[in-house]
């Protein structure tokens, strides 16, 4: 019973934290970068965008698993069939992932980005930044390529 209460408490705390973090990142990248990203997103075939959205939604649901909620390791979200299915879409979905990285509550998308993006110069490896800042730095780096 105590373990269930602890897990429920962590879930409530996480939900409150996510509710307090705004997803607006318009001031985080330039207008030119936003336009370029929008154009790259538009270049992703509609069927692939739909698949990405569905698989991403499925993957996001597993973030609520108790073993992930209590883990301090953000890589825990990679241990699922949902993640593997999403990662199998490959580099063509990178613009969609970068768009997710610009939303502070979607920082777990870093795990997907780091799995798919093979070019080390387009990764932000500074773990001291924290995941949300690293996600933004990664998006900026990718947009500056």
C-alpha cells in the first residue's frame, strides 16, 4: 500500500510540474529558424507524419509507467516496443522530433533524437545543462546545420 501511495504521489507531482511548464517556445528560436523548421516539417510525407504522431502518442503513454515515473534516468523511456517502433521511422522524422524538442515538457524526445541522429556535431552532449535546456540546445544546433 505504501509503495502505491508513493507512486501515486510521484505521478501527481509530475503532473503538476508538467502543468506549470509552458510549452510555448516561440522566443527560443529565431523567426527564420521557425520558418525553416516549418518548411522541413511540411516536406515530411503526410503518411509518415501521421505514423509519427500515432507512434509518438503511444510512446508518450509509457512515460506514465511506474518504473519510468520513479526513475532518475531519462533513458528509461527507451526500454519499450513503442520507442523501438518510433525510432524505426528513421532520420526522415528528425524535423518532427526537433519540433518536439522545442516544447519543454517533451524533453524525453532527446532520447529519440539521440538514437536517430548519427552526426555527433548535431548533438548537444553537455549533460550539465539539464534535459530541458539540452533539448533546446539540441534543437538550435540541428536548426543551425
